[in-house]
C-alpha cells in the first residue's frame, strides 16, 4: 500500500517538478531585472558579451485619442518578456514604398555589458524627418545595432516615439495641442532615469544623442524639458535653429485626411473620432494622397491649457537654453544636402525657386526683401552669373549651409554664450565604404553626406567593410562618442586611434575637430559661417524663430 502511494505521488509530482525546473532553468539562462514596474526578462547577445532587453513598454497610447499624450505604462503582471524589438510606430515612407507599424509602439531597447559597476548611459533618438524611422528591428532589418558602441563598456538605450500624424499633428486644441512625439520621448527619458540603475547604469551619467530629426529632438529636450533627466548631449546634423525643425498648427489636416479615407465633415471632433477608429496604416498612407502632397508634420509652438502638459510654448529665441554646467558634442558632415538633391536632374539647379521656398521656412520676407536675400546668396556662392547646373556643387553647398552647417554653428555659440560647461565642435569629412546614405543613394562622392557617419557608429547590414581604413573609422568614431559619454571629453588622452587633442570652443576659437583619415583642429569652413552670421544679422527682424 505504501509503495503504491509513493508511485502515485511520483506520477503526480515529478512531472510538475520538471515543469517548474524547466521554467526556473529558462529564467536563469536569460537575464532577469527588477524594475520599478516589475520584473523584466531579456536575452543574451549571440556572443554572450552583453544582455539585451528589447521592447520594454514605457507608455500606453490612449485608444480614444491616439494623437494625444500617452499614459505611463502600467506595472507588469508576472515577468515581462523583453525579447522583441520589431515594433515601429505607424509610418509610411513613400520614397521606398515602406508601410509598417503599430500604435503599441512606445518601447525601449536596452543593451547592457556584463559589468557590475555603474556605467555611463547613452540614449539614442532616431531620425527620419519626424515621419518615419525606428530604433529596433523592422521587417528583419536593423539600422541601429549598437554592437560597436557596447564594446566600449557603456549602456546603450534606444527608444521609439510616435511619428507623422500620430506624433506631430498640431491642432492647437486641448486634446491635440501638438508635439506628442516629443512628449513620448520625455516619458521614455523619465522611465530611463527612474529605472536604469537596475540595469547597471548610472542615472547621473546619461548622455542623450540623436541624428537629424533625432538631433532636433535632443535640442528640443535641451531647450524645453523641465526635468533633469540627462547631463550631456550629442547633436549630429540637426538643431532647432534649422529651417526643418518647426511647423505650424493646421486645423485643416484632419478634414483632408478623413476625406481621403472616405469621410467628409467640417466637424473637427467628428473627424478626429473617425481617424482614431481607422487602421493606423491606412491613416498614415492617407497623408501621401494628392490632397496632402507637401504636408510634413513637425514640432510646433503649442497653446497652453490648464491641466494639460505642454512642451513648446515659446520661440527658441525667447528662451535661455538649459545648458549651464552641461557638456555638448555637436557637428555635421561636410556635404549634408546631397542626401536630398544628389540625384536631382540638372534642371533642378537652373533656377532659384527652391531657394526661395526654403528661405520662407525661416524668414518672413516681402518680395523686395526676398529678391535681395537671394541675390546676396548668389553673389557669395556663384558670383555674378545666374543659377545653373554647372554650379551644382556650389548650389548644393548653399543648401547644406542654410539647412545644417550654419544652424549647427549658431547653436553651439548659443550654448557657449549661455554657460555650457564645454562644447566640442566637429565636422565629419570621411568618405569610405560604410558611408551609409551615400551607399543607399548610389552616390559616388569624395565627401560625407547627411547620415554618412552613422555607418561608423552602428552596425548596419546595408553596408560592409571594404578596407582597414573603414575599421579604423569605426574604432575612432565609437571611441570618441563613448569617451564623451564616460568622461565628458572625447579625447581625454591621445592614442594611435585618436592622435589629436580635441579642444572645446572658447571665446577666442571656434575651431572644429575634423574627423577623417587623419584628424586635426581646423577652421577651413568657418568663412561660410561668418557669411551666414552676417546674413542672419541683416535679416534678424524677419527671422521666425
């Protein structure tokens, strides 16, 4: 009888014990972290050198108003499996006919080396013109794999935020005042500040960085964020002094989009309710239909409402940026705008129409003032001749300087004047096998266009190593960026990889660090910035922001 009972107990409990053991074993084989919201279980990297926590939710989009502010994500029940970074926000890139995304997209991806001490933290905000882009995988492609950065013993975090109509529709109403995507970023940064210590990060050594509209975003956080959520910032090819950084409130947008989807109304609330109920992919695709050919969603100056969290309520020129005691690394490539016009036909360069359009983004000119401004630009870049295709190189430089190079220079001076601890200025000029967007756009150049430096910070399957110089540039760029995050100085000591000391700007010198096959402190491009400084001074009364 006793033997029979033992046999019955073994039959019942041994399988249960095996199931429990397997669960514990699985948990033990994967990293497990206790955050303030609950347990999070990640993955080991393929080589075992670091852990990955992919797709941690930080916010929850409100179903009834997916265009407005998100709520903090509720505490997790049980263990949250952080093993999926394939969750972009809804987006449509008409250039590549790329349509993807879900509103369940407010996620963080955290990569942690296997070290016990508190590590410096680098938080990356992706670019994409505020309309598209992602921070993890998308359709099995990963643009921002941080494996090159992680080897320098820092914690890397990337985040997703709402884009296009869901992130940057600006209506000036209580429910949709604007800047939802920037508020998503703010919510993510709050989560990181509160929880990164559990992952081995130092909450008092957080560097935020971004490229293009991600760099605009960093600058917006610097200017408008009231929380002390980071200590340093890296801005790559984008500041809020750029003509591409601001848009304006436009209440006609919901009506046009709703009509594109088959619902005609002049009731704003009805249009929003209709759009909120639609498949998000249909909504973002409706933007590209003929009635909205030039519509670009951007940050805007908001109206303020009681009990509604606001972000941008004043022009940047009316603010003192929150830079005191902070350190900055800021710069651009030497051929930014070839990413936009590098493949344009010669006819594009045969008139000044686009120059006039772009000037209107930043200035309020009457016809006489516009003609004077265009002539001033023509004289500086091509002399007494007319705009024509034989000046393709000079005209591209004009666009680069207007949209990126001078705005960068202007902003680093504003930081310095407002008592930033240090401002490190760079220009990236290297042309190699991993120049990311030169490769994608099939451009054969001896310069670096917008986004080309990203191929030397991140592993990207689109570009491959072609020579030892590319490997040197990966080592150089990742060392500079992580040194800044760890020490507040990109070159704390010289070495074979970094043979040149990088001096921050000062009252006496605005020299930049030239990043190429060789490195040096340089001033070659500063004459163009002096021209634009005078241009902005002359038309300061017309400047919008």
